[in-house]
DNA sequence: GTCTATATTGTGATAGAC
DNA sequence: GTCTATCACAATATAGAC
C-alpha cells in the first residue's frame, strides 16, 4: 500500500481501503488514512471531498471485487455437484485471502442498510442464474426439495461465517492459534461441498 | 423499556441495552440512551462512570443471556440426532427473538477482540461437553468422520448467519419483505437439523 | 439523586501560503 | 498539488446548584 510509484489519488484509495476494511466507517480516523498514505489530512479532502465520499469509493470497490460472480459457473456444462465444488473453492479462496471483507460488508450494511444494499444491487448481483439451476435439480428429482434461496444462504453461511466470526472462534475454540485456525479454514474449502452434497442428495 | 416503575439504574441499563445492541459501541450516543431512559446525560455518568463501563455492563449482560448452554442437552439421555434437533430449536429460537444480538457480539469482538473474547471466556463457555459427544459418535461409527469444532462451527453458521446477515439478504434476496424473511428464518429451525443430519449420517 | 451549565477533547473540514 | 494552521462542531465527562 501507498507505494512510492503510485499517484496520490491511488495512494489515498489504497490506504483508505486498508483502514476502512479493518475498522469500518465509525472506527476509522481520517488521520490514520493520511498517515498510511504518507500525506496529510488536507489532501484527503482535496481528492475526496468528505470522509463519507471516500468511504463510498472504498465500499463500492470492495463490492465490485467481492460480489460472487456465479453466472459463469452456473451456466457451465458440468454436473451440478461439480458446480457446487467449483463455487465453494473459488469464492471461498477469494474470501480466505481477504478475511476482513465479510465483517466489513456485514457491519456497514447493518449501520446503513438502505444506502449500502442499494450500492450492492446497483452493481448487479445476479443470483437468478444460480436459483434456476437449483430449482431445476429439485424439479427433476436429483436433489431433495429445497427453496433455492435457502440453499444459497446455507452455502454462503458455511463459507462466510467461519471467516466473519474468526476473531471470536479463534480465541474461544482455538486458543488464539492463528495458524491452526487458518489451516481449518483452508481444509473447510474441501469439506463444505461434500457436507452440502450429502445434505441434499437423494 | 424505561418503564416508570423501574428504578433509575435499571432504566438506564435497559435503555443502554436497546441502543448499544442495535448500534454498537461506536454508533451509540450517550444522549440517545439518556433520552430513551427519560433522564439526562449527567445521570448516566453518576451511575456508570463512563460510556466504556456502561457498555461493558451491557455486553456482559448480553453474553450471559445468549451464550449457548449446551451441557444440559449434551448430557441428556436422548439420541444424538435428537440433541441436534433440540439444540437448534432452542438456541435458534432464542436468537430469532433477539435478532440484533449476533451482529452486536460479532461487531464488538471485531472492534476489541482480546478484551471482549476474555469477557466471554470468563463467563465460562462450555463447549467440551458438546465436543465429546460428537467425538463419541464419530469413534463409534454412527456419523461420518468430522472434527467436532468444525461441526460446531457448521451448526452455528447455519443458525446464526441468516440472522446476522439479515439486513443484507433481506434486501438483496427478499425485496425487503420482512414478513417473508422472518417466515423463512422460522422454517429454517426445522430444516437445519435435517440438513445437518443428512450431511453427517453414515 | 437529579438537574443545568460548562469544561475538555477529538475529529472532520476549510483557509490560505507556497 | 501539497502543506500548516485553524475552525466548527459533536460527544464524553465533570462541576456545582438544588
């Protein structure tokens, strides 16, 4: 972050990403962003008029990178269970490498649900592709009856929750052993699809 | 809240619970608590010396009410799968009736992990009872091999995540229809145990 | 115990020199 | 474009009257 060879605007955005995503809107100080970017507070306001606008730039950037893009996998020509495996592997890895993202998004939406949910919707989440293939599996009797949205929520819960709740589970169940916790998270990426498949197969 | 027949200290604590649990430490203003309690700011400091101390009172109270107490179910004399059903039913209902609790706990632990995880640990979470009965089921070949902590996390994920992420899923998947979302949450309490049982049964 | 008034501090934002 | 200095306001906390 804040590399010497970036222009000032990008240095600011990079530093703002770091701080906002770790600490959230309310927990972030403009001073900390300025320090991390190697400039002073006044320049933040020169490039982005307010904290709110800088935050929205970071939020929209985060959303654009971390919204699940499932159309490609959904419409690909592989068996349904392999689609599950591929999605969990792909999306789980993305979040594993960016572990602060889930709590960032959840916290900010809790703080300001209407505006920020709209920010997500306006970037075009496309879950319909996923829902229709799940429904088709159900209709054709290849998996147990399940409401596609519930199924989606189950899958996201199993992927996201252990990352979002890491600060808690790490201390309460794993004696603050970060290495072991991350090992568990990686192992989950293989176990979750099988867990799900066993749960729904006929 | 702030009923006329409560003494001042309890009026304050009740009002503080309402506000802190919805908005978190950073999002809460002492003025709002005072208003909701029907008193003025100075009295808050008379009873609780600082915002921090008032917050800790609320946090510890929340923890004492919402930590899962699994020993009783774990050691009861019913089949393992019925224990799962009973726990999901019981704990799920508790959180369903207190839907702000999960994000409150997760957010605050993210903000201040060491102090607040200790606050939880010092109230004595007892997950060992649960872990040992899961391990026994595995050892005796009645369920598929699974690490007890992973299993616990899966179960908690399926119960908690749809509540914690409600502000997001409600708007993105349910067109802001609160009634339908709550209906889905209640229905899940019956579906989750079967989902889990299918996933692990041999 | 409860109030009003005020002190104190922190922080987002702006003015103005260079 | 970038800086220093400063403003303006919000929020916690305290003093002191009753």
